[in-house]
């Protein structure tokens, strides 16, 4: 279960042209930096029950990714709080948790450890992860040579090797070839059928309609509309 309770998030933005860390430090110590407050989220509240699949939609800059990072524990809100019951597997930024100098094989163990999987478990599931990723011989290459689609396949294969209690997905299903997108969607459906709670951000209303039971529509950091998928997507 996820409870988002009156969450707001403010970032301080400076428009001063700073050329170096030294220049920034001097300006900061002399109190010469001028900041503008930018509220990425404003008083956002909603709940997600166990096993629900909730879509989050909105234009670029609406606050979707910021909200997911707060729910995942990556960011702390300026005001309000988030309560999460269950382990979260966040799939937010493509390649986060990877070391680009390591091979795909090495990154399976690195990224898996970050997600809380043991080395023994990953060793047992290794062949399954590689097979699902369809990377073949590329698994032994440094991932700096991977395309964005290959990175997505590796990240998705590691993250979904077990059924997480809560899965948070930010747009990455839009990356990669059509066949793997279909395969990933089928895997998501399996997870949802197994009781995994899913928060899903996508610009594709078709995907939202197909996969989500409820939708939160963000606009300029605020909830513009929330309700069943058809009503929100048709609005």
C-alpha cells in the first residue's frame, strides 16, 4: 500500500551564470546567489491499494518523475509525507544503478545487489535474466557499448526476475524494439496478475488504458483529475 499525504516539493533554482565550483562557493558564502522557488509538486494526495495498477499521466514538467522519486525514497518532500508498506523496485532512469565500464554480466550482479537480491539468488537466476534480455553474446561486453534499447532490456530483466511487492516504472517501456516492448508488457501483466502493486508513468494513453485500473493526472505539480482510467483518459 502507498499513501501520499499532502506532498509538496520545492526546488531552489538560480539564474546566475556560475562558471566553476569555486565561483559558486564564493557566491554562496557572500550570500550573493539569487534563488527562485520552483514547486514541482503542490499538495498531492492519493492512495494506492495492494495489487492496484495506477497510471500517472501529464505533460513534461508536470511533476510525474519527481513524484515517483519521492515515493521510491530517492527524494524527500519539502512538506507532506509518503508511507509505503512493501518492498519497492523502482525502474526510473535508464541505466541508473549500472557501471558503464562493467560488462552486462557484471552489471546483473551489481544492479541486482542494489535491488536487494543476493549473489546466490542472482547466480541461480542468471541464465533466466540473460535469456529474457535477449542480449546473447553482448552480455560479455561493457555496457557503454549498449544502445538505449539494450540497456532497457537488461534493466527490466533484472528488476522483474522476481515478483516485487511494488514496482514503479517511469516510461522505460517506450524504449527498445516492438517485440521486446510486447514481451515487457506481457511480463508486466504477469506481475500484476500475481498481486504486484504497480505505479506506471507513460505518455502512451493506449498503454495506460490497457494496463491501469486507475489514473492520476498531474498538471503543473497538482492533481488535475483522479479516477477510473476511462474517465480520466477521455477527459
